[in-house]
C-alpha cells in the first residue's frame, strides 16, 4: 500500500470516529496500525513531514477527543500509546 493511500485511510477513519460511525475503539486501533506502518516506512524526513503530518495529527486528535470524555471512551491501548510515542519521536512537529 502506498504512503498516500495509507494516509488517506487514516484520515477516513478519523472522520468515521468524528461522526460516531462503526466501532469507534476498533477504528482507533486500526488507525494505530496504519500510522505505525507509515512511521515504519523507510522514507526521508522531508517525505515524512509532507506525507505523514496530516494523518498523524488526525490520529492524535482523535485519541485526544476520545479521552476528553466522549461516551464510551476508554484508556487507549498500549498499541495506540506506543504509536503516538513513536510519532512524537519521529516527526518534529
């Protein structure tokens, strides 16, 4: 899967969570998997900033909104937390 397709899928899942469609927690877990795949791609920093900033920010925003008390929110899984930590280290934003 290309970086752009994966990034688009992350943003689509973020929109689904925003709209409350489907299993929100499952969507966040899928976002973590996709973001982790993006972060593990061997691409340059310039490409990372260009291609990954929007999906990673969408992912982080989605997790934050869920933690801010939406009904059915729960503590993020270890997978979600590790992905956010990796993003914080890898992306200088």
